[in-house]
C-alpha cells in the first residue's frame, strides 16, 4: 500500500514535469540572428540617458574618459 502511494506520487510528479515541458515546446522562438538584430536596432533608435556622450546630452557624461586632464583618480 505504501509502495503504491510512492509510485503514484512519482507518476504524478513525472506527469507534471511532462506538462511543463509540453508548455515550453509551445513557446514561440526566433533565431539568435533575428533577436540580435532586433536588440541592435532598439539600442540605436532609443536614447540611453545613462550614456549622454553618445546621445548628446547637455550635462557632461560622468562615465566618459577625462579629456586633456590627468586620468588619475584618488579613491
């Protein structure tokens, strides 16, 4: 009796896993090349306010390399 309950529990677990795997098979997928192109297009058309030196922000870019000054930084 106990053995049968354990077997049924294992079977239930396997069936649940099988259902999850079937769901994953139905997920729409696209090739890496298409996903990469889409990401590149998005990055080129949408400004990133964290990188103003690329997008021409008014304030100086705190992440840009210092120009003409000593590049030493004291921490």
